[in-house]
C-alpha cells in the first residue's frame, strides 16, 4: 500500500502544468530550477497556456526535466492550484 504522493514519485512519467494569466512565472521558474537535481530520476515537463482568447501547448527543452518529489508537487499546487498540476 502506498500513498498518492508515493505513487506519484515512483510512477510519474511526465508533469503537465496548466498556466494562465496571473500565474507567477518567475516563481514557477524558481521552483522548477530547484527541482532539476543531478543524478536523480527526472520526468519531462509539459506546459499548456490559456488566456481566454487563445490556448496552446509549449514545447519544453529537456534541460527542464524535473525530479518528481512530494516537495515539488506541493509547491506547484500551492502556486498554480491543484487542478493545474497533473502527473
């Protein structure tokens, strides 16, 4: 038996973030940078953006792959909201 957080950390294949106007992108970059740790497992990052008039998906360079950790998911959900973070 494992918690949802444990399953996320162990089985995550990618991290999808839904961004919108008003999200603090500078803070987002800081969080993601802190979770790009060397010598650990990494998952690709996918971003989507919507502003009411248009929406789209952004291709993210492999250097932005992040380490799937409870701390990362918690920080992202606090910043963007739980519905904006999908594993």
